[in-house]
């Protein structure tokens, strides 16, 4: 029995991975060398660690632009010989039998046995949420579709709570937090200084009473 919400979630994430991997190739010539999908995590590992923020932003925008274009996604079977003549993103180490190809029209072509949506628009949105360097590779954590919505809901709730707690606008949260940190650091410095003075006076009293 197929649990449709779970299946559709995986279809969104897996198709989103194809789109984002191709986007990083076009923007930064960064190939995907690893992919992990679970019920609460989605990452790709890029064969580079030198990306600048603008490249990451451009790749994310390109990926979402492809989603908004609602491009059709085609699935077909080909022989290894046929695959060798096609512009696959990566040719798997297979020497016989047939390969299952996933083609995002005029954007990406790769061999894959996973589940995918029929049009890129069904992915909804792709949002990169974290970057981590892993030796000479860059691990990109991202979310697609429903997961991106849940991630936004959580972070939007946290931002609104912080805004209310700090009695400031959203754009002023970071300066307010930095100001509070600086004030706390100064208060701790003053407290330490006062504690040292108090200990000096207490020592003086003990000496006189000895």
C-alpha cells in the first residue's frame, strides 16, 4: 500500500535534488557527488568547497526558475550504448541492461531509479537552509515543497517571537541581539571588577580582625 503523502514528499525532494544539482553545475561547475534523503533530512555533497554566497544564491534562484516554468519531466529506458551518446549529467558504472533516464525538459538528464513528479511546478519551491564544509566538499542542506513550507513556518514563528520579545522590527532583530550581547559582556566585566573590589575589602577586614 502506497502512503501517498509520504510518496509525494519523496517525489518533491528527489525531483528537487535533480534540479538543484544541475543548477549548481550551470552556475558554479560544481558536480554532485553525494545525495541523502530521509524523512527529516535532505542533502547533496558538491565536489567543491570554494563557493561564494552569490553562487549559492544564483543556483537557488535558477532552480526555482525552472520550477516556475513548470517544465515537463520525461522517463524512458535506454541501452547502455544509447546512454553513452546522450548528454547525461553522470553515466552510472553499468555495462549491460537498460538504464532508466529522468529528463527535465531542456535542463537536466540523468539516470535514476527513484520517484519523481511529472512537471517541475509540483516541486513547489527549493530553499537552501544550510551549508557545511566536509573536507574538500560542500554539503548543502535544502528543502523542497512541503518541507520548505514547514521550515518557513518554523523560522517565521521564531522570528516573530524574537521580534515581540525584543520589541523591535524584524529587520532590527540582529542589531538588537548584538546590542544585548555587548551589554551583557560589559555587565559581566563590571560585575567581575566589583567582585574583585569586594574581595579586596573583605580580605582587608579579615587581616585587621586577625
